[in-house]
């Protein structure tokens, strides 16, 4: 782990003007080996991680990493019965290291992450009659006999209908993330004290996000 104070515009581009945090993962090992880790917990949590080092000779080594994480949600909707805040995530990474000569290292990495979850939102306050949306729309619902108030919507409100770990959100579609990443790192040692480094990478991210800002059973403000 390397923490660099900003600005870092020269080395890392305009997106790192405030500095940079660089994380270096372990390189593939020289010898074959594998590790497996499993975790069990509350809310039906069951995780598994596998790391395997697969060398194909002295000059070409690979490492495969696979992780699967699962856990039920902890915020329950009184409207749909769905739970928010759960985990359903899978990661797979392939790391290759080729050293054709003593002075040249070529490292190529590929990775994919897939994740989905329902936003674990709760209503911590309800302002009826305020001069902004959705409060004014909520007041229209309340006046029409469709409950939208502290008692009917606010989580943990004393004497209210909604518990501390509940909401009334009608959202049933999960947020989804599908990310592919690749990076190429080439280092050439010219002398004992001078080397040239070429680093490039690409990321492709597809997301679908569903947020129920009013946390109610009514379609007031949703993105």
C-alpha cells in the first residue's frame, strides 16, 4: 500500500490532483499452492475465497483468485416483504507474470466483479407541509386518506407503525454492478539504478441503480 500526497497530476493524470492511494496485489508465486477460506455468519452469511498459484515455468507464473460472498438483508419492507442491505457478490481475477529476461517484467491482470443488492434505506424523518417535493406530495396523500406521516412512515418513531429495521419501500429490483477490468504493467531495467515503467488499464462498468428516496409505499420520488 502506497499513499502519495497530492497533487499527482504529472505521474497519474488530472484525476489524481488530490493525491493517490496505490494498492499492489501480491505477484504470482514461484511454487504451486492454493488457499481456501470460508466464512459463516448471521443473516445466512456464507462466503468463500480461493487463491491458487499456478506457475508454468521459471519465467511464466499465474495466480487465480475467486471469491463469492452472500448474506441476507437486514432492512425489511412492510409493503413487499423484500429485505435490503443483502450481499450477492462474485469476483474472479487472473494475474499473469512473464519475465522473458532478467531485466524485463510483463504483468497482465484481468478481473470481473458482479454484485447486486437492494438499497437498505430507512425513513429517519417525515416533513409534512414543507415547501419542497416530496413533502408537499406526501401531504396530498395524507389528506386523501393514504397514510404518509411520521406514524406511518418513519422508522423507529415512538408509537409508530414502522420498526427500527423496517421501511415501506415498494422497490423490488436490486441494484446491479458488472465490472470488467484489465491492466498491463511492463518494467524494463536499463541499469541497476534506472528503469522504465509502462502502465495502462481499462475498466468497463455497467450499473443499474434503483433508489426510493421517500421510502414509502407510494411512488413519490424514485430514481
